[in-house]
């Protein structure tokens, strides 16, 4: 059995301190017994990483379906870590911050990158404003959009920032144009062991196109959905439900989920693209979806979250920015949306709740 994952890089540090394998195991056991939720998940994962098994089970977020456990090979996780290091030019002694929960793949892979590449990893609670709580500077940080929103004034501490786990709104995108931090949106999932493609959000290199990490190639299937070939992280091609415009074998523009595509009067509409265009005008959480229509087959609708304390958005102004096919024909409101643990709106559940409501 190739257990190269157990070879901790000699430059690896956790909160500034170096550990042998046995020393790290003791720290991991202590974290698991700490009683602090985020430390428990870190401790459990480190112990699983250092055991004799060559696989590990990771839970999906549940944003596009029911959460499930996926088996990943540790050597493939090592390959993913190395690809990130090469793409972002992050070698040993990189200073990094773990502020994501380690019970999901994004948090686990920050630990793996540090162990494999020899980083100095600082771990903190996965709070919305985690970056603001310490004066440290970091070469590399991974966050979800919600955390970035609450960390804008502290981003000067970060050289390179990757953002995943949700869509970067137009409002956040505009704010990131004002910071010197190199900010990147990521594309990936648990099955791809986090990101396999990224796009620059700000600076001279900003782009709407996702570029592949090393040793990753793209194709489209007959549905127009992305197919990922990445032998370093998966022996089989990964077929997604993401509709894309394929630019080249190593780049694409993301259009939306095929599960969410709306056929309204013969016109295919992508809710995610409509949401992106509306995001600058609607500050409250919302989704675009559809309901049955006798003439159109499906008609566009908007559902937004408002507990009664916020001002209702000016939908007429917002909708004027859309073409006639994209404009919602009806607006519904919920006092509270169902969310995943990682803060994504559970779209399918919202639609089901609406059916029961009307």
C-alpha cells in the first residue's frame, strides 16, 4: 500500500509550531476532546488522515440534493493539494488560514495542502469575520462569499484569496475590485476534491472564464454539460449537471445547473444567470425558479426571503434590467429559507415549500 500521505512535510506548522507524526496525532486527539465544534472536526480528520486506510469518506454539502458520503483516495487528495500549489505558486512555508469547517471537503483540503506542501497553517473558528480577529498576514486563504462580505476591511492581510461554496454576487464582485488581494472564484465539488478550475475576480487578469488546474481537461456531453477528465484525482470522467460554454479543453464559462434550466415558451433560461443580473438590485436572499403556465409551459417566478423587518425591494426597477423572457411573472415571499450547513439556499426545498403554500 502506498501510504505517502503519512509523510508530513518537514516544513509543516500548525499555528506556528512544528510536529512529528506522533506529536501531531497527540494534538489531534486533544482537539477531538476539546469540546469545541470546529476543533473536534479538525482533530477527527487529522487522525483519519494519519491512519492506515488509503481512503476517507467525505460528506457533500447537500445544496443540489440530499447530503451523501463520498469515498476519496488519500493519494488523490495529495495530488489535488499539489495541483493547487503549482497553480497558485504556493510552496513550502506558505502562511495560510483555515477558517472553514473541517467536516466538509474545503476545510479538509486546507489541512491536506498544509501537510503535503509544508505550509504554516493557522486554524480559527469558521466565523463570518474570522479574518478580522487576528493581526496575522496570510499568503493564502479560502472563504465562502458570506465570510468575504464580512472581511472586506481586513483583506489587506491576504495575498491570494479563493472563494467557493456559493456564487459571488455582483455587489461583492464590485467591492473586490477595490482591494489589492488577488481574489479568485473557484469551480469544484466534493467529487473533484475541491476546485479543479478557477477564474480571477479582480485586477488586470480578471475574467468570466474558468481555467483548469494542472492535468485537468474538459469536454461537453450531449446535454451541453461539463465533463471533467482528471486522472490525478479520479480514475473515471466526472459527469456534471453544469451547463457550460466550452472555450477550450482547459477553459469554460459557467451558465447554470441543467436541473434548474427553465423552458418558457420554447426559450431556455438559466436561473443562475438571471439571479446574477438581479443581484445588484435585490439585497435580500432570493432565487429564480418557475411554475407551470398554460401558455408558456413554465413561467419565471422570483421567491425572496423577508421576515417582515426588511424593506421590500423595488422589483419593477430590478426587472427592467432583464429582457422580456427573463422577467419574473410573479413574486413570492418566505419568512425564512432552508439553508445547508455551508450557507447555500436549498433550492429544491424552497420550490417544494412553495407548492405546499399555494
